[in-house]
């Protein structure tokens, strides 16, 4: 036979055998799974499991030895499993048959290079071939006894993950309070600077848990900033360095409330955006020398993340430069902070209707020209309040509080820096009203016939008035409005700046007797009606006038009395009586005319 013919026949036989083995063989599941993730250096076992899925013919499960041939193929190399022979694959991995009853494998010390498709081939007593495919993934597990995980404080929560969670068979996470989470991941709130968790992990091929302690560390907010100052012969540069990329920055002068947008290269008069690098988190303002009076005072450079959330740096610019390159930021503990300030209080008017169940939130803000280390708010009752967004606002020298249902009285905001010297105190005199308005003329004293006498009540906080009317002492209602045009002979007309400005007033053209007594200012605000009483009192004689009349009458009566006494004394001198020691009722006097 021709050699080429023999070669072709042999090739056909091989192809046919491979076709029969792959194409005609029944595919059945494997135990424990058709996909396994094994830790490098660990072991695993697997075998064909005809009862776990598609069943073979009945002859495949007869008593005795169901499999007459068994082998495994990995990386295009096939290993026989018909005997107790141990096969070595590479330098460390060994493969042997599962047992004499099942077509399977026992693999020990598995290495990364054997990550592949493992195929089991089995032939039963009837000659039927079966295959089972096993996809093996090998992970290089780094066994860590303790792991530090650092997260940013800008987030409110984070997720912790067990090491090599994707290659593990089972995980559970236990926190410091012994709360167990049956998972390889856990979402935790960032309420503490540091917290601890213990991750218990199991891998294929391992018989014990691997325990890893996870230390969750919350770092400073990634929006924390650093203020720096640079002074040249011609300019002063205020810079705010953020720890992360920033968007649009602003520079605000509190002396006159000027505000500038800072984009690199912008120039406006004596001010320019110098070395502003948004991508690197730097915002700078360059001020040309010599400093103008408006340049002196507090400057704040900040980025506004939203209308109520912003962060940045504060600078206290001085008018006199004592030395070249000296920083503009006030040194901690300097005389500025420790100087005595006048004890003045800012008046704050609050309206809280007792009929409403809504909580009234009031914002109190205090500010200083230096970075804050701590701040607090104290009210008439015991206890302090915690500041809002302190981690972002402290570098701006701002301390903000939100107080629910604030009470009347004096409130104090205390601020200090790292030196711990005397606290800087800001006072607020809070008045809480149960009605949204008050009267400006609680009592009007006048006389009948007086002209253009006015009654006025006004809302606090400039709340607009929906409806305004006055009720006179007799109960008659007088509706008034800035939009109403009274007739020429009307005695009552509107007085004030307008209902939209919160003023409800009444002007009486000419007072009459019926106008004296208790009036009521009735107005409607935010859908509710309120009543404020006021009085018109008839003017009486003044005390001075009464005293003057009394003094004058006394003088006149005194003069008349003296005159009458003198006249009477000239005409009659009166009788003379002598009383002896022995007789008390005997008179020896004589009368002379």
C-alpha cells in the first residue's frame, strides 16, 4: 500500500475517533460545578455526575463499575485515570483519579498556569462515551492578616470588600458590635474617624476560614484647603489650594461686598486671576500695589458647590506692610482676635404661629477673619448646638447653625482657633412672635376734631399682607388697601408703604367721639388671619397744666386771705383772758371797742 494512502487512512481514523469522542459523546454535568475558582496552591476534586443533569442510558448506571475508561484533558494533554497512577503537571501540581466508582479527578497544589478548560472523558459498560467540561479559574490569593482602607470624608458612606472576594467561595463580615453580614461586601456609614471589621473568607480547596481585619480610616475631607500669600514688589497674591479639582472660583471682599470670578488670565482693573489652575485645584487673586482703602479687610476665596454648600479660604489684608513677603493671614493668637469688642447684639425677629405644627428652622451665622478650630452656639437654655458643614466652612472663617423652633432671648456664637485664647463671641437678641406683625401705634392720644390721625401695624420680616382691614370701637369694619381710591368725603383711607411691603395702616381724616376706644388691626398673612389691638385715647388736661392752675389758685387765695386778715385786724383786736391759779372760769377781761 502506498505510504501516502496509509497516512491518509491513519489521519481519517484519528479524525473519526475525535469526532466520535467529541461529537457523539453525551455531555453531562460535573460535580461540584462546571465552573470553579480555586486559590493558587489549593486543591479540588471533580467527577462526572450523570444524575445531576441529563441522564445517560439505563446501562450507564448498572451495579458494579459503570465506567470502563476515564481520562482528563488539560492544555491539550490527556491523562489516563484508569489506574491509581499519579500524574505530575508542571513542578507542583498532581492529578489522580477520584476513585474506582466515578470518573473524576483529585487535584493538589494547583498553579496559575493550569487555569484552563479541563475536560473529563468517560466510557460506560455499553461503550457510550460521555464528557464533562470544567472551567477552572486560578486566583493568586494574597493572605493579609490586617488591611487598612482609607476613604474620603466627603462621602457619607462607603463599601468595604473582603480581599479576593471574586475568587472566594463564601464570605461573612463582622463589625465591632458583632453584627454579621453574610456577604463579601458591606456598605457602612462614615460616622467615625476609624472603625474596624473582620472578614471571614473561604476558598475552594481550603478547609478553614481566612480572617482579615479591615481598618476603615476616614481621611480629611478632600475639599480641605490651604491658604497661602505671596507678596512681590508690585502685587499681593491670595491663593486657595484645594486637595481636588475645583470648578469656578470666586473672590469676595467683605469691606464693600465686591465679588470677582476667578478664571486664569482674567484682568479687571487692579485685580487679576493669577496662576489660577482649575485642574490642579488652585484659585488665586492678584491685587496691584499700593493697596487702596477698599482692598483692606477680609477677603474670602471660595467655590460654591450649590446655593448652600461652599468652601474656601479667608484672608485678613492689612493696610500697612511691615516687611516684604510677610503673610496677610493674621497670625493665630494675635491682638486682633484678643482685642475687646463692644457687647452688641444683632436683633432677629422670628414668627412662629403656635397653631402650626411646622418646625421653624432659623439660620444663625457668625464669621471671623481667620480659620476656625472650633465653634459653638449657646442659647437661653442649657446645651450647645453643633455647627453645620463645619469641615468645609471652618477654613473660610464661617460658622453656621440651624436651630429648630428657636426661643426668645440672647444667643451667643463662640469661635476660636488652635491657640485656644479668648473666644470671639457674637451675640443675637432673638424675639419670637406668635403673630407675624406688631403695631407701631399701640396707643394714640388725640382730641375730637384732630385731623389726619394714623394707626399703623406692620408685619415682621416684611411678610406681604393679603388682606387688611380695621374694626372700630363700635364694631364697624373698614377695609383699606393701597389700591383703593377713597372718595373725597371719606373719613377713612389707607396709610403706609403698601400691603406688599407688609404695612397695614389707617388714616382718619377727622376724629370724632365715636373713634375713641379699642381698635383692631385685622390682616391676613400666608392664608391665616391675625388681630392686633390698638387704642385711641381722648386727650386730657396735662399734669403740668393742672399743677400750674393749682399753683396759681393757691397764690390768688393766699393774697385774698392776707388782705382780709389785715383788714379784720385793724377793726377788732379780740378779747383778753386772764386765768388765775385758783379760779379757771372767772374772766377779768374787759372789751374795748
